[in-house]
């Protein structure tokens, strides 16, 4: 791409990405801190991807998702996942009509734009599998009929750490469907003081609707046009391939800890998320820093570890850090 065309594209991106700043501002009226979390949720919307949020109870995971949904003029449903939840509670079922003597579909709460799957790992595997078709193919099958889901459609799921009682580990196939797995941590002391003051005041903050679904769909098309140099593409490929064949990249020390490396979906996700990251920063081109800023959240749930890693307290985040430290930045 010529320098002139790149400048023109950047000007278009600067203009069309202004709504992102407004989104951040509105969410910030309600949610204190959690800037990285909000960024990743917006990136997922731009990438047509789903997000898994992991953190202890009380860290504003649900509040953040609900607030972001409030800023978008779209339909939103919250589903509380419990051990006795059934797939039909999620996708719907066939109801017998006594007047017509026919079965008619009763669509479930999955038929919306934004789904908050609260405490997703508290429901058993059969409910998790019911989500797979919706997340992967944007469609749901009830009886013998397949129904397409509206666009945009995004699942924002929260889960408590697996060590907590009454939780089920998510199937690997479903984990791979999530664009990001974001770890939510405690706020710092200054943020928590703001939170304390805000919650003890008489005025409850609310976020306004400042964005239409069409704006997000148009932004997705623009994200696909953002320029990515061949060297940056090679950088992404090297990161993913280093997770599969670490010994070829001088990372033999981490090979015993990796059971399965990143899938081709990881490569595509890194590419899409890097472009979206450039978009929210009002740029028409991707830098290696864009790749690095999304790498942890994309790879932490896609690099599966061995029992040896578990025994030595090695986690996937440490593996990703070693890979990023070793792969040469273009």
C-alpha cells in the first residue's frame, strides 16, 4: 500500500472510530477501572468474537458487561447458568398447540444481540454444548428447523476460577470458540476509593445508549481494510507456530510443558484482534505492539499444558511470555 493510500485510510479510520471513545466514556461513568476489560469487550464486538471473563466474585464482571450492553441500542439478555439448567432453557423448544394440533417453536433467550452467560461454568456439559452451534455458526436448531441468529451476536461469559466449588471445566472445543479469555483482577486502591465514594452517594450512575448495531457492523468492515504488513503477518505466524513447535524457535525448555499449541483459529484471531486494536487507537495500520497487546488473551486458553507444567506451577501465561520474548519483533 502506498504512503498516500495509507494516510487516506488512517483519516477514514480516525473519523469512523470516534464512537469507540464515546463508548469508553459512557462505560466509565458506571464502571470504575477495568480499562483493559472494557477494551477487550469492544474489540470482541469489532471482531465478531466471544469473550470469557474469569475472576473471583465481586470484581464487576457482570456489571461491566451489562453497562456495555446499555450503551448499544441492541437487545440484551442475561442468563444465569446453574447446575439444573437445561439446553431448552437456553435455545428454546417445541410447544404443542392444542388449537392447531401442531408443534410450534418457542425461541429461547439466546435469540438476542448480546448474551451475558453469567457463571457459565456452573452449568453441566450438555448446556455448554448447546452454546457451541450458536457461538460457532450463529444459528440454533430447534426440533428439525435451523434458525439464524441476529447480527451482531456476541456471547460474553463470566466464570469463577475452576478451583471454586460447584464448577465444571469448559470443553476444549468451546474454549476455542472464545476469541478472548480475559483474567479480571482486583482494582487498585485509588479505583476502589472512587468506587466507594460513588456507591455511597445518592445518585446512581447510568450509561446512555450512544451506539447503534449498524455502527458496529460498519466498523467491522473497516477493520478488515486496516493495513497489515507482510512482516507483521509473519510475526503472528511465528508466535503461533512457536507454541506448536517450540524447539524450532530455540524454546526447547518449554516443550515439555505444552500439550497442544495454538490452532489455526488462534492465527486468525490474532490477525482480526490486532486490526481491531489498531482501529480503537484510530490507526489505519497494524504494529507489532497491537499483536502483543492481544496475544495473552487470545492464547492463554488455546495453549493446553501437560501434567508436568501443572506439577511445576507453570501456566499458559508464562509460556506466552517466553514466546513473545523470543520471537524477533519486526
